[in-house]
C-alpha cells in the first residue's frame, strides 16, 4: 500500500514541501507589499483570503499584529433602502475630512460560478482614482468558514493596510448577511419603504442589531413620521431586560439622511465617530471578542476539513456519504466513524 | 486540581450518566411516538432537532432508516413573490389527491431571542385541523451546524413520520436561505415584480438553483411576457458547458400560476411529480448526496465544538480569544493551540 501523505508523520514529499515553501514566500511578499501601500497586492491578498489559501494564512499571520486600529462600520438594510448611495456619500464626507476609507460590499452571488453579481459597483465610480479609497466586492456565497469570518478577515487586512474607516455593506435579508454587519464595531440599519409583512419581519429582526437606525430618502414625505414611529417603537422595546445568556437589546439612535443629496450624512459620520470604541480599552469589547471568536472558529473548521480530506480515507468517506444518502446508516454514525478514524490517524502519526 | 469531565476517560459522573440515560430514553420514546403518528411528539422532536440536543440525536438515529421516501420540494423567491400563498395552494391540491403534506417555513428571526418572527403563518390556517397537513415554522437564525443542515434534519424527521410531500419555504435573498431550498430534491423559484437592480441580481442567482421557475400572480398584465423573457434568458444561458468542478447550470421549466385563485397550481404539482427522483435508483443522486454531506458535516461541527467545550480548558480558550481580539496573537496560532490541546487530551484519555 502506498504511504498516503496524511499518514506520513511530518515527512512531506518534495513537491508538496516546495509548494508550501512557495506559498510562504508569496504570503510574506504580499504582506510586506500591503504594509508598503501597494494596492495591487492588497487586491490579490483579498482574493487569497476569500479562497482561504495557505498564502492568505501566511500573510494574515504577518499582518494581524498591525490591525486593530480601524473603525469597522456595518451598513445593512432591505433591498432598495439606498445602502450603496449612503456608503458612497459617507465615503465622500470622510475623504473631505482627510480620512482613508475601505469598502467591503457583500453582493448576492452566482451559486454556480461563485462570483459576485453586482461586480464593479458602478455607484462608487465617483471615487475611482482616489488612492485614499479602496473598494472590494465580495461574493456572499461559498466561504468555507462562513461569510462573516471571511469578511472579518478581509477587514483585518484592510485595517493592517492602514485604512481609517472600513465600511461593510450587506443586504439585510439573509441570516449570514446580517451577521456580517453585526460583526462590526458599529452597525447601521437603513430603513426602506414598506414592502409587505415579510419585509416588516425582516426589519424587526434588523432593529435588534442596530447601533444606529437611519431613515434614508429623508426628502420623501413621511420620513420624519417614520423616524418618530421608530423612536417610539424602540423606547417601548427598551424596558425589556433581556433573556439570560443573550445580549441585551441595544437602544439605537434614529437619524435621518438623504444620501442622494448628502443631507444628514456629515451628522451621521459624526455620530459614528462618537460610537467608535476607544483603542485604549479594547479588552472584552463585545464586538471585538465576537469577531475574534468567529475567526478562530473559521480556522478550526478549515483545519478539521483539511485533516479529513488529508487522511487517506476519501474512498471510505465517499462510501459513508452514499450510505447516508441511501438511509442505510444515519449521519451521526457516519460522523463518528470519520472522527474515530481521524483521531486514530492522528495518534499513529504524532 | 479537580478532575474535569473532559479528562476522565470514559468514567462519567453519576449525574451526567443519568442525564444521558434520560435523554436516550426520551429520544427513543419520541421516535417511537413519531413513527406511531403522534403529532405532539413530532412537534417536540422538531424542537429538539432545532436545538441539536442529545435527545434529537438518539431519535434521529432511530428514525433515519425510515426516511428517504418523501419528495422534498424547496420553494424560494424574493419578498413579495407570493411564496406562502403558493405553498397553501399546493398543499390544497395535494390533499385533494389524497396525499399528506408537511411544510417547513423558514422565517426571518430575531437575533436576540432566536425565535421566528412570522410565527404561526396565518395564511396556512385554512389547513388547521387537517391531520394530513403539518406546518412547522423554523427560525432562520442560530443553528449550530447551519440552517440547511437543520432544515434537512427536520425534513428527515417528517419523512420518517410518513409525509408524502415536504415543502420547504424560504425567502430567496440570503445565502443560507437559498441553500435550504437548493438542498431539496426539486427547487422552485418564484418570480417577483421588478424591485431594482439589487433584486435583479438576486433573481439571476436564484435562477441557477431552479428546477422550475414559476411566474406567480399570473392574472397580472405582463405575466405571459415575463414568462417568455425568462424562457429566452434561460435558453441563452443553456449552451454554457459549465466550469470544471462545478455543477452545470440546470435548464429549468417556466410555468405560470395564480396562487391566489389556484390557476396553474394542479399543473405545477403534476410537473413536480414528474421531477421526483425514482426511489429505485437513489445512489449518487446529487441532491441526496449533497444533503447527506451537509448532515454529516453538521454533526462533525457539533462534535468538534462539544470536544472543545468539554476539554477543561475554557479558561485558556477565553485568554486565547482575548489575545486575538487585542491583536496580540493571530487567529491561526490560536486555533492551532486549541487543536493541539484537543488532540493531546484525546490521546491521554482514549
């Protein structure tokens, strides 16, 4: 029987060792270039991070100590609430104040190709050519450790690259997408016009993750009334002391903007700045701890999958999956057989 | 130092052993009652499945061999496309044909309480009191092994309970939510009226998972034209041979229904029936293999988390998480320390 790579204890075949060596060199090189301000390397590294490659790991290990200084702001809301326009307007105001801005736009993606569909984000083209702005579109689909973990890792790269303000924009109608915005230091929820009870329910869920609720399209009739209603609703909800073991609902501020004209946008940026966590007291800050946990868990899942794929029993795995598909064995039995095999292999070789 | 349960090799404290014993008895009892047709036990077991409890595991092991006979149909579409009305209409037609129907409705949920917001699904109340119909609302949030894995496990329970047709309804605007519908044997995508480019992009992504595209609200002007446009679009997309390693895009049929009046609904049910996979040749059927894989992975993730939580180093874990949050160490180093500790513990005690 040929020795599988999974069972050879530490002794890697030459080709594999060479590939790993190249990945390490490339990762170090990318990290160095990103710290030096090279935008093309930054774009390349973000692709590696999206694909969770060994190159990304090497670079992230190198960059991570330089991150932790940026303010991460998540912006979410139902389709049509004007998220992209607000992101473009916030970017403009922050740039006028001399700050650098990175945008991560999580877009609905093709399940077949995995690519993001909205792509180049035409509405941000006003900032094209400005070196103080970096825009990245990210597909919502196909991230091994989860969409939130991938976008948090991408934000850490942009943070290490020196951007002051990182805006993460997602549509607020999917579970994974809401988690992305909620993982930021500060979460902004945009209000959309009423689109039926399904959207109402989505809105109610969104309000609970909001640090700020923004009624956008403030030039439309009824905007002030909507803001008043939201304030009343949030005050009514506030006396709840929360379920034990769960975070207490936040008490978000309600603001009005008209992103298309810029009205209210400087006031929103000022409010965001006041909400920014103090860098002097980061320990135990809930959003940062949650982000760290998500990242560690994503790495653990990658490691588990790599070990499973690498353990020389892919034939056996296939048989187990088919047996479960045919209801000959249950998924728990199959999982336990795989795990036993994994730990057995690990004990033999370590 | 007190011996932690994680390090005691096989010898469980009496209280814990008793709890496990009770869970096993309860799981066996629930499974037995579900197979016997008890609806209250079915509802209870689905709650256990949602919470991924040991009771659910015992019951699922017992029920799994009885599953694999139902036809799982996923129904998804943008908010406002009429999913719930169509599900109610399909249920009515299937009941007239003497078939039993179970509905899993995945609803947007409160991030704080974890509960589903739409709740009792008022639109399905026409079927209340019919023992041949079972309706379950499921929160979109907070499933350890992922939303798709949880809903697939719930479908397996309903399958084992003897339902002929299982309809899984989700909103088609979130990544996890689309995966739920795509995990069924047959996936139906409902078309909604145009709501801007964001929804257009969502629609394009949805079309790729569709076995059937249904233009609902067929009594509105322009429905026939929309259907023609969709057919032309799908034919134009069809010549693609697909990316290597990815499934080839499906070539879905386009149908027109008016769920509110029932027009076209019998024809849709007949089309779904023709698409049902043959029970005589299940091996390698892609949807079933994908479901089995999702379930095994969900169990593996649960096991990994349980082992981590159980390994007596929760203090150490907390320190590692805080160090990552403060950017003192990177998530890869933290994950590898946790894993090393885990395997070490496992070797000592097994």
